[in-house]
């Protein structure tokens, strides 16, 4: 499979993908807002946040706004950025529907447009893997944190299977097992062959696709002189439905919690 060797083409491709995903991704976020998962995510994040009654929080790559809404409704001051305009349209609409006050900003996850020491907490989910400059991004997330501020972010080795034959075979086997258990999921956006192929092509050119994480993340935190407080290599069962957890198998969300 060829890689995307033009950075502009790659970024435009990622933006196009997430624009197309905005509606379905927003529907997934609304499902999370309306069941036990909202409280589960809120508890997980705030248990690892600085212990302040009122936090200034930055949600990087907010998508349709799930983290931003959840934390704003918990009484915190939330700013949320995303590089995809259509995602932010859904996020703002969702926030209005739930009565959550969030400052939404159209911007990439790198080179943030905020002053130093602006936030107590930076959060993100499924963002770092698709950044063009992940090291610079994490350095900038640190920059905007106050001393004693924390990063709490979630990600996974989503495209490591492109570089690991054994993992690729296991993923294919698990996918077929999943579709036998949940036949209604066959043909959904998440398993659409053409979109999968497009995203795989872009993932081949992204710097983190071939890295084994969270080992890479821990090394980056140490390089940035961030104090690693917690690493959960698998957080899914506590915050995902059973179907979500099985859908991701054998690749699962990890969590990094680090302090400035």
C-alpha cells in the first residue's frame, strides 16, 4: 500500500475523513452522553485531574464535544479545539442542547493559540495518533499548562497492525468474530472497506502509526520533563460498552496522566 508523501494532501485527507465522520461520530457521542458512560468518563478524568473545585480545562481534538460537554456540566471552565469545522458545528449544537457552556475554537492540536500557563488540565481522546507533529503537540500542551497542571489523554495503537503482521492477522480474526456476534455492524461506516483503505494509506505516513504505545508516550513525557503519574494500558472496560470493547479488540484505549 502506498503512503501519502505530500503533507498537504495528508492533512486534507484527514480533515476530509473527519468531516465525513462528523455526523456518525456525533451520534456516538450523544449515546455516551445519554447513558452510564458520561459519568464513567467524568469520574475517570476528574479523579486524575488537579484537585481544584474549579478547573480551567482544554479539550484538544474535541470532535462533537463529548469531553468538553461532560466536564463543563461538572462545573468547570472548558475551552475545546478541533481542526475540523464540521465537527465543531456538531459540538456547538450538542453543547446548546445539553446546556453546556464551552468555548469552541477552530484550530489544530499543535501550536495552540493560547498563552503559557493558561490551563489546569489538558484532555484528549483519539487525537495524538493522527497528529503530524505529535512531539511538538505534547510540548505545546505542556506549555499551556500551569505549574502542577496535568495532561490526561487517551489513545491507542490504532494502526500498528500495518507494521506488525502478527497483530494484523489477529485483528482480522477478531473483526470476523465481532461481525458474527454483531451482524448488524457489517457495512457500517467503521468497517467500510473504501474508507478504511483511505485512512490506512494516510496512517502509513503518520509518525506514530508504527510506534508501540504507551511506551512512546511515557518516553515523551520524560523527555518533556513531565512527571508521569499514571499509565493505564487498557481503560476500555470501565468506560466502554461491551460492544465497543469487542469492536476495538485487540487494540484498546490506554490512558496517560502526567503533571507539569
